[in-house]
């Protein structure tokens, strides 16, 4: 059985310990946009027929335009970025992969399961950089991304498109990952993208098999990626709410470590105690086994600020 890995979103465990129904909880343990993209009308065929090539091509075209994908780079829709993460280590002969940490732990887990050695420096055959990094929001440069295989995970980069490294996607050996669930707030849709080296993505596509993305996800993704006005408005709102959360947490003695407009990382004297205090008010947060002073909070929905303010009083 696969070992359990530490993640946010484990609200069932919180309810088992602190009680309450799901409807009474604020789950701030993830970095998912609390105000999701409004679902468009979905055709009957999206539910009843196998996903067709035309719908897939429409999504790829929308993705190319939204992310300004270089002409020679390929775009592969996948069932969430995690689907690509699980298979990418199989695209190259196993060796040494540099994964600067702390960071999202699925990358190291997938490479380790494929027999790679996980390192943080040179020499290495592959590298993985989460950009912006989860949980501290660190940004990387092109010079940081080295090795024959270079994975750049931009799951949280849609809040700051100006720092994207998408211009590198047409370089041999480069794969850039995009998550749809974070910025658009539709994590349950299970949609993501791998963008970059066409030869590598041909092999990845073969591993994932036909119909890797469901018909409704193809249609919803196409509509959302084409809605530029929503994206611009959402970035403004997220930035405002992130500042509001920082102000609230600082007023209670927390210090800002970093993060993105979708999640904020704070230093506190005892992160577990903070988590318990919030959980007694049915608010779930994220703490980290490798740092007892770090607590991470996502943004509450508009209706959740009062509950958070009361819990922190």
C-alpha cells in the first residue's frame, strides 16, 4: 500500500477529531480559490459520449492562447497535474533529481517510487522547481532549472502570470505543469496541463491512454481559459483578500513567511496550537511536520471572514 503523504484538504480527519458537519467547516488547508469559476452550460454529449478530438483540440487552443505557449511546444491536457507528476519520472532513465525543498511532496514521492535518487544540489540529471513554491511562494529563474529533464510546476502561477517561465517550454527536456483546480477553484474537475517538449509529451500521452480528460472538463476548461476578464478580476480580488488575511494574522502576532495570493504562510510560536484553536471553531488549516512554527492558510470565502475573525479573537 502506498504510504500516506502529508497534504492539505484532509477535512474528514478534522471532522472526526473536532466534530461538526462539512457545511459548518471552513477548509483553509488548501490553496484553492474559494470563489470558483462559474460553470457554463455543458452539452449532453459531454456526459454521454467519449471525449472527442474536436473538444480536446478546442481546449488545447484555449490553453495556448491563455498561457502564450511557444509555437514549437506541445500541450497535453491531463486529469489534474498530479496525473502528470506521477508519470514524469518514467520519461527518462533513472538517476539523480534535484528537488529544492521544502516543497510540494508529490514530486519527490513519484521520483523515489520510480527509483531516482532525490538530491537538492549538483550533480543531477533532472530538476523539479515548484514556481511559485508551495508553501513559501519562492520564485525561481531559468538559471535555476538545470539538468537534461527540467520540470517546472506552475500550479500556482496563474495569480502572477508575469513571472511565468512559459517561454522555456520549447526547450528540449522542459516540461511545465499547470493546474486548473487552484486558480479557477474547480479542483474536483481534475484538469491540468503538461506543456513543453513534444517528444516527452507524446510518451506521456501514451502512458495516460486515450480519453485522459473527461468531456465536461474539456468544455469547462475551454470556457474558463477563454474568459480573460474573469481572470483579471480574480487576480485583483485574490490580492486584496491575501492582504486582508495578512493584516488579520499579523494583528494576532503571526509573522509572514511568504506564500502566494492563494495561500499565506506564517511563523507562529506553536503551529499545532494555532491549528487546534482554529479547528475548535471548525476552521481547518495546514501545518508541516518539518517545521513546528509554520502554519499555512488559504483564503476564506466572502461568507467566512467573520468565522475566522471570531476564531482568532
